[in-house]
C-alpha cells in the first residue's frame, strides 16, 4: 500500500459517523425498538403493520411489511430505511444508489435482537439506552434455567393450512425461555405445514393458538387432542407480545411462563 493510500484510509477512518435523522421502519418490531430507545422523533414513516406504540399510527405509511413504497420514501426525505428483509431485494440496491442508507437484518432469535439494539444505538445516537437494553437482555439470559421436565408445546400459527412453528423459528426460542419445549424441535425449519397424522404421533401437552379462532368442541380433530380436553390451550390476549422480536418480548415471555406453570 502506498503512503497516499494509507493516508486516504486514515482520513476515512477519522471521518465522523453520519447518524440517521429521518428514519422509515418497515418492521413492527423495529418500529417499537426505535421508540423504546427514545428516538421516536426521528421516525418519519412506517409500514402499514406498525401500530405500537399507538402514536406511530399518526406517521405516514411508507410501504407494507418488507415492501417499501419508494415514491413515498423519497417524498419523506428518508436517510435510513429499516427492515428485516425486502420481498424485492433489488429495491435495497436502488435506494442505496440514491443515497438512502438501508439496514436489512433478520431477527429470528435473541442474538439477532442484540445486534439490532447495538446497531440502532449507534445509528440513532442513543448508545446509553442501547447499553441498558443489552444489560437487560444479559440479565434475562443469566437468570434463565431449563426446567427438568418441560411441557411439550405446539404453536399453531395458522389453521388452514395447518402451519406450525418449527425448531429454527423465533417462537421456538420463546417457548424455550418460557420454560417449555417445542414438540417440533426436530423439525429444522422456521415454520412448516403439518399433517394431522403427524400431530397424532407427536401429541403436545400444551397448545398455543395464534391462528383464527375456532370452536374447539365442534372441531372433529382438535376435540380429540388431550391438550384440548384438559383445557391446556393458550390463546394469547395480545399475540404481538410474543410474535414480535422487539422490546416487549420479555413481558410476553414472562406472561407465557406464568400460564405454562399453571398447566
């Protein structure tokens, strides 16, 4: 490397990091996290799915979950777009070519959540609040103890077709930290279509139902399941506390843990 090249890289290193001032979030969990870290004033747009905290519903809609509306993002003069992923990957390249910073990263476990907290702490200039959240996460993990005989839990995401949370899903980790065991732990997929025959061979102790509501006792299949007969069915009052990998996940896990302990 020449002396001129070395000086150039030193110059780049010494340049101040440009933090975001106008943020569009296309992920409900990330929108919650931005607000939780105290940077809600930087949010100028959201996805149609973002609804927490309630005041974000006043923000303009700049796309759907993972589907940005480029025209609206440009109109909002966004300098940073946050999302877990884009349905059309080339959209990120296009926005970056226009000088818009795009941060795409999945949040499928608490490790991913940690990375998002750290990243947003820097981008949004809230390092101390991000540090506090990391400490909260570390304390939670240190205090967790795996129970000796965890209940086998089946998490139904959708009922027609029957979609179940597999071992590599975020919900499988939620089950684990709530003191249960995913009865689909051997299925190495985030979510999968499940047959009724498979369920009969792997009966759960508890069913978590976040699909559409059904009349259990009138359903010819489910009313035969032992978990249903014993009333071991959990229908979350606020599914977002469990389905969204955001700052409220610890509240959701503690509530689920309490309900599992009563069954």
